[in-house]
C-alpha cells in the first residue's frame, strides 16, 4: 500500500510589503513569541544601531503586539536606513492584514503611509543632481 503523505498544518501567516527609497521588504507575520529574523539573520545582528532597531519595530511597539508575532523579513536594496523604513512599513501592513482593528493606531502614528521621498536623479551637464561645474569667467 502506498504511503499517504498528510500535509502539515501551517500556522496562519500574514504578509506585508514595505518600501522606502529603493529598499523593498517582504514581511511574514506568524503567531509566536516575538522572534524577529531578517534575511535569515538575528534582528540585533542585522541592525546593529539601536535607532534603526527602534524604527523597524515601531509598529509592533505602538500596537503592543511585540510578543504575539514572530516576524520573518526578506529585505533587499537601499542602505540601512531605507531598509529599516521598509521593514517598518511592511510590518505595519502585515499587522493590518492580521487585525484590521489596529488601523486607527497605525494610521495616527503615520506607519501606513509610504514615504515618497526618493533620491533626485543626476542631470546631464553637471556633476550631481543640483551641483554645477565651476564657472570660469575668463
């Protein structure tokens, strides 16, 4: 008789995508004890600067759900600040999927708004976005 494989029942996962500058974070929330993993690395290891760690977990802190969810994040692009902002945005969106009643709290703290500020492009005929080559009168 053939062995019948029974699929393991997975805990409900809530997905959220966060963006900031050129960084994109794909966030998965699952019921758990509050463990945070970013790119398969411990949270404290990935963001060694305290300010970035505080910014990244702000949605969990504001909604007081830090110990309720395990967070797994894949983040790419940008630098540390952009990635921390993308993680923050992604966690906020995933929390919204998990519990729609958190919307007023997240909204009033400005965590659902995608930060539109981007780097200005370099223009031709000049060394940077705004900087000009030195003017020589003679």
